[in-house]
C-alpha cells in the first residue's frame, strides 16, 4: 500500500487548516517536488553557465568598437559587468584587455551566445510549463520556442547590461550615498521586472501582470540577497575545497551560485501558481459516498 504524502499528515493538515500562509507554503513545496523543479533548475543553471563566457566575449568586443576612443569608460563598464559574475569575474575582466573590436570574435561569440542562451531559455520555458502543469501537446513547437528564447535573451541581456552601465556611471560620477542607495533599489526593481516578464512571456499559460507579481517581487528581493550572501557562502565553500579540487572548485562554485538563482526563480514561479493563499479545505467525498453511507 502506497504511503500517503507528507502534505496530508495529520499535524500538517492541522496547520494548513489554521494558517493560510502555511497552506500556501506547503502547496508550493509539494508542487516543487511534483514538477521536478529542482532538476529543471539544475539544467537551467548548466546552460546559463555555458553561455557566460561567449556572452562576455561579445560584450567586450562590442565595447571595443563603440568605446575605442574612451578606454577608461570601457574598463569601468567591463569591471562593473565582471563584478556581477562571482568567482571568475575578476579573471574575465583581467583578460578582457586583450580583446579589441574584432569582427571574427564578435561573430563567433555571438553565435556561441545564441546557441547556449537559446538552450538555457528553452529549458527555462519547459520548466515554467512544468510549473504551470501545461500538457505536452499544448506547448510551443520548435520554431516558436526558439523565437521566445530570443526574446528572453534580449530582455535579460539588455536589462543586466543596462544595470551594469548605470552602476559604472554612478561610480565615475561620484554621487552621494543616498543616490547609491536608490540605484541599489533600482537593481532590485530590474530583477523584479525581468522575472515578471519571464513568467508572463516564456510560459504557454496566459498570465496577467498581477498574477506574476507576487513571485517576481519575492524573487527580486531574494536575488538581491543572493548577490551578497550567496557569493559569501559559496565563496567560503570554494576556499575550503580548493586544496582538493584546485581551480576546478571555482567552476563548482559558479555552478552552485547559478543553481541557487535558478532555484529561486522557479520556486517563486511555484509560489505564483499556488496562490491565492487560502486555508486548507478537505476534498469533497467521492460521488455516491453519501448514498453508500446511508444504506449502510
């Protein structure tokens, strides 16, 4: 006989009936298990990891064309972007000085970025469809899915590069601490908008901005926290593992860091689909159960 799930354990049910918030958390956690969201988060992180290096190549090469006469601006922007890539950002920024405006590097990096990025966003679309329990036959075909992936690359790429450029300009301008606090809040806003757009446009199921807002807001705040605490926690683990794994520990650290972000993004998507929060209600009895009880 199959063991009943933990979500209907008597103690858990008592809490779900009493507190709507606990019922919401239980439903989101159970959906996370049923939809295999942890596995999907790992796949998304893997493909985003593959796309980091060619994306940096394209970005630096474009800057080599655009800011050829302003090397200090280019270095400042590259350092700002590299600071957003933990563990390997400094190495990428140090090696970027050898990259100039080269057409072959730009074309090759762009092709690699599109391939890896589209794979990452294809997996993300599939993960969000799993979260929304979209039947396989109702999902996007090959061409439509890749078109949406290009849209996702554009949204995330433009927003993150824009935030990095804004951060670098703030550093050059030397604005006051109050303005810097405002720009930090704007980074949370950017993350929230990117998550909301991803939830709304990458999933087949139609959703309004109001429906995707709760998970996007929670995810935007958690992303800001991961930018600080996640880097510190994973960085300490890397320091302890470097004696065993050497430089490979950095790769493990970056993959772990990306996995944390993809897990948060998909878990917040589960939160959206578990809403609205309500107290647990016992399922209705099977059809005919009342008549059988009366005859008994």
